[in-house]
C-alpha cells in the first residue's frame, strides 16, 4: 500500500490545484460582461453562421491533430532511447512496429492531401 501513497498525494495535490484555480478565477475575474466578451472567438477567424449544406473548413484543426499525434510519437521515443540497452531485441521489435504503424498513417495522410496548404 505504501507504493500508492505518492500517487494518491499527487492526485490530491492536482485536485486541490484545480479547485483553487477555479475559485481564484471566479473571484479575481471580471464581472462585467458584454456582447463582445460573450461572442465566440476561434483562432483569429471571425465566426460566421453555418448555412445548411455549406461545409466548414477544418484544415487548421486537422493539422493541429496531426501535430499532436506526431508529437506524442516523439514522447514515446525518449524512454525507449534511454532504456534501449535494457530492452534488448524485444524493445527494438516493439519500437520498429510502432514506428512502422505511425509511418503508414503518415503516408496515408500525405497521399490524401492532409499536409497540403492550399
């Protein structure tokens, strides 16, 4: 049970921080709202009404999701590089499988034009 004490302490600390942040924001934040503050704002793009049948361009969001996916791949590569000697052949096979899977997804996105900036 003593192995779980640090995890429990971190969970309690993060919950206290979350509650503190919400309370501090509510107490210190502005209390006067107007139409401009309540209006939607998305990445510098002026929001427009959606008309039935007109598609909303999602190129920015797809690019952001691709960045996150490949960024997470790099995060998985760091621990593997640190413990490469201890993992042996099993670790090498697993990482090659992981990288091949990600490269197949990358090639698919590339062929579909997901990386073109038209």
